[in-house]
C-alpha cells in the first residue's frame, strides 16, 4: 500500500553522492492534534530521492529548499527510531522507494547553504512549453524539466482537476 505526505521543508534537502547518482534526503514534519495529550504533536517523515540526470539534479537543488512545499510518495514505510544523548527517543517514518509529486517553491528563493556564497541561479532564456501529446496527456515536473521548461513556467501551469483515470 502506498503512502503520500505533503509538507513544507524547514531546511534544504541534504545532498549526497551515491555512486553515479546524486541523492537528496528530504525531511518533512506534519503537525496534528493529539486527543490523548490534548496538545499539538508532530509526525516526522523522511525520504531519499536519487537522480543521475544533470538537469533533474539542478532542478532538485533549486527546488528542495527551505520554504518549499513537497508531495512525497513511498511504496511502504519503515519506522526509524533514534535515541538522543538525553534519552529522548525520536521516531521518523521513512518512505521507501520514494518519489516526488508536487514541488512548489517560494518566490525568489535560493538554497540556504549557497546564499552566503554569492549563489545566483543561472539565467535561462524563455522557452516554449512542450506540446501536449493529446488532451489526456499529464506531464510530471521531471518530464517538463527534461523538455526544457523552467520552474517559473511549471509553477504557472494550470492544475488539471479532471484527470481521466
């Protein structure tokens, strides 16, 4: 059974090398009201996304930043526990075989780690959006990016509510 969670990133995704792939460790917390304790609690989720496509890696570097809203999907969940030095136990639900759905970034955002290093995203020439191959064609973010669409163009696209499944 698949699991989907949507949340806002409080920190940039951690990037790491994994052989010929680049990995992104994404952590999201979802707040809920616990009726037993009568207090707000958090459920922590983590997911790892891999890519070896340079365009996709550049897109993810610019999109998986603090303030972005992401939709994560995993085929299954692993419960990961960690005990801190003070004895407090932290539980994280790890999404296995994770995939990204929606990614929404804040306007004029830059990755936190690179802001202090004079980072400026590369200037790109406006490009035409790829032709929709039939009315029922639904494009993912990755497909649009591979076709040369910019993040600004993707975020301006209308949301299709009547997907014929």
